[in-house]
C-alpha cells in the first residue's frame, strides 16, 4: 500500500528551503489523483503518516520538509516512517539503481550522463514527455499567485500541472517497485537524504568582517599578480591569456614538457605550479584566487545577510555524499576561507570527526574477507596506525616509535608523515608513480621512483593481507573483462562497472560512508526530536564525510559534545564491530581547520582558539 504525494509551494528563496505550502496532490492504489488545499492536504498526509503505507515522492525529503515546517507536530510521525523504511524516494531509487548498473556516468541507452528529474524518469521509463516543466510561465514557478484562492477558482492548467506530478510519480514508483524491486541499502540512503535536507534547510552563516577581509586580500593578490603577468607576456593588454606564450614558457621550464591526452603541451594548474617559472606559478595562483573572488566570495557575502543553504547529494558512486553551492566538504585550501563561517549569535560550533575512519573500515573489511588482518590487530591493540607504519619504515619497534614521537625525534616525525601518505594512498590501489604525485601534493613528501617502490614493499610487509586484497581486486577485474560488480560489505549496496582502483577504494570508503550517514541520521533526530538529549536544540550545519559540525548554545556545548561523540561511536560500531571506534569533539567560535579538543585542569572541554 502506498500514498504518493507532491506539494506545490511558494518559491525557494535564499535562506528558505522549506517555503509555504500552497496545495498538495496525492494518489494511492485506491484513489485517482486528487488535489487538496493546504489545510485539507495536511489532514490527508497526517492520515497517511499514521497508516502502514509507503510515503512516496520524487525528491520526497523536500516535500516532507515543507510538511514539517507547516505542522511540526507531524515530525515524530515522519521520523517513524523513515525508521520503518516506509519512505520511498523515486529520485534516490534511480540513483542507487544507476550506480548498481554502472551507469552513473553514462547511460548506455541514451549515451548521455543520466539525469534524475521526474521528467527524465518519465522519458526513460515510459518515453513520455512531461510538459510544463520549463519556461518562465510554468506553473511550478507561480503557485504563490494562487495562495488563498479557492481550488474551484484555479485555472484548469494549474490544477492539471499539480495533478500530473503525483500521477506520474505513482507510475514511476510502481515501475520501480514491480519491475526493478527493492534495492539493498535503499532505506539507509533515504534516511541520510532526510538528515542532509534538514541540514541544508537550516543553513550556515558567515561573518561580515571576515568575508570583507578575505575579499580585500584576494583583490590585492589578483591585482599584484596581474601586473607581473603582463610583464611576462602571459596576459595581453586586454587581460586575456596568451596561450601560445604560456605553452612556450612551459616548454622552456621542463626538460620533457607534460602533454595533454591529445598531445599538446599541458597548461594545467598542477603543471604551472610545478614549473618553477615565477610567471607560470603566479598564473596558477591567480587562477585560484580569481575563481575564489568570482564564485566563492558572492556566496560568502550572501551568508552575512541570510543563511547559506548548501545542497547535498546523498549518494555518489562510492556511497559517500557530495555538496555544492558551496562545497563545504572540499573547501579552498587558502587560509581565511573556512574561518568566514560562524555560528549564529550566542552559539558555538561543536564538531567531531572519526579517527582514521577509512583505515578502521579497511581493517574491518579485511577481517570480513580473510578472517585475519595485521592492520586490524594493530588497531585492536590501541596502536596509532601511522606510528605503527612509521616503525616499519624505520625498522624499529612500535614502542620505540611512540617514545621518539613524544620526544620530538625528527626522524620519527618525518617517518610518520611518510606513513600517513602510505596509509591513505596505497589502500586505494595507487602504483608507485601515482603515489609519488599523491604524496607530494597531499603531504609534501617528495620521493624518487625507487623510494616509492621501496616504501610500498615495506608497507605491504607490515600489512601482508593487503597483497591478497590487491590480487583479489585484479582477479575480479580480469574475470569481468575490465570491470566487475561489487557488493558493499554489511549494507549489500551494489556498485557496477567497478575497476581496480574503484574496487580497492569502494569497500572501505563505502563502509565508512554507511556508518557516518547512520550516525548523522541519529544525531539529527536527537537535535530535533529528543528533548532529553543534550543535543536537543542544537542544529547540524555541515557534514564532511566523517565529520559532523553542529551549532548551539554555548552553555550546553560541553554536554552536546560528549553526546555527539557517543552517538557517532555507537552508530559506527554497528558497521565496524570488530574495530575500536574513536571520535573526539571540540568547540570553536569559528570554523577552524586546525581546531582540536582542549581541556582545562579539571578535564572540562574548552573552546579552541588559534594561537
């Protein structure tokens, strides 16, 4: 049994992702599509929430967010539906299905990258073109004009547009349910989408002074660099790039100039940065700064006036999430950007992230696959994995590495940095050549080809099960003729069209994502619903793969931090039961990248401040 519904609202606006409800259309197996006024629609959805039926919609978290905004007393019923696995989002289902087929990049039927709008699904499933979805005069942009107008006075095309949304969503749902069938981990992905949507709707703010300072610094840097670029002939008098001159300088800067796939001299940012030529390096820097100035600063400036509502995609191929407008999960490396984000007045940020989450997941995967793992044994013994690897690099015991690290031994410090690059780089299947670039870019570690090979051999000797892991991935790729279908451990989620590196990464990235999403859902529930929880009244504002960022009252921040740790640990342990899980929370008055837990002499958590 099911209840398919779709809401029509006022327009989404900055700071408003849950706009006022105007009407609702709905349909079930026992009824024809029906159009309800706001009041009638809220009564209808309440009855459906109390019934044992699937609540179905396309991008249904948006519609449920609108319902919760109108009638917060219905929020517990909405969560109960998610808990029971009785929320069906036709958009997320299609995403999960495309990933399972290996069609998330190119749909072989259309030859194009798949789209997930209702119109796209109608075209894909039924070769039907939904009309009225585009154009400035489309009713989807104008329902606010009808707010308060009795339904019997509405234009016929306004009624028909609303009714078709639920009618076609029903057809899509029935096709998915009856033809494709339930997909593994679908309910978990829908729950994560709900938590992420609430986070987006709440939004995050920025500080005017910090944004203005950053803007001024960027303008000064761009203006200064522009002058030098004119002198080098890299920029023409009209401000455009002289690509012939740029390629000429690249050719002069390299003994063997890097080439593009088509055979021309590469002018990528990485090539420019590593050229050693002051003009090319300035061009790489100015490109980054100019992009920040043109694309990021306007968003940050908007956040000083109203909440920024970043949009989260709850599901990418690996099982992780992504974020845009702005991308809070992968912010610019330049200092001063992240610090623009602040909690609302009277609040502080509470953040917690997992310790070496993906390595813990990898260790669990290795145990599940092979029944034994040196990496798992080290983590179970409470060893710090980077020092464990560093000990192997230096040829000393783990205890000696720990003592050396405490004493500030330079060799141990350098070996630990090298170990971090190895621990995070090699599990994804990187060869020595690719690893050299990875280590240099991400960790500032420069290695010769022979040194990279030697490091990989040392790392495999420390964790011999990884050799078998790589062999298994290679075998599956060869057996599949270049790719294979991967079933995610524990969740059963399927990823098709997997190559060697994708396969190596997906097992542990996907497991971490499953646990982190489950934790986020429970944290959001307590923030919004559980009055007895120290998290109640706090609001999640960002999710960065294995990190959750909340804002809330300063006087409740310590208790909230402790509870955040507890929920994150208990939920992740359900996914990695054989590996100890650790998550430490810290407090901030701005979003600092380097923040960490600090305590007073009584062991009470303090607000971290930059030195």
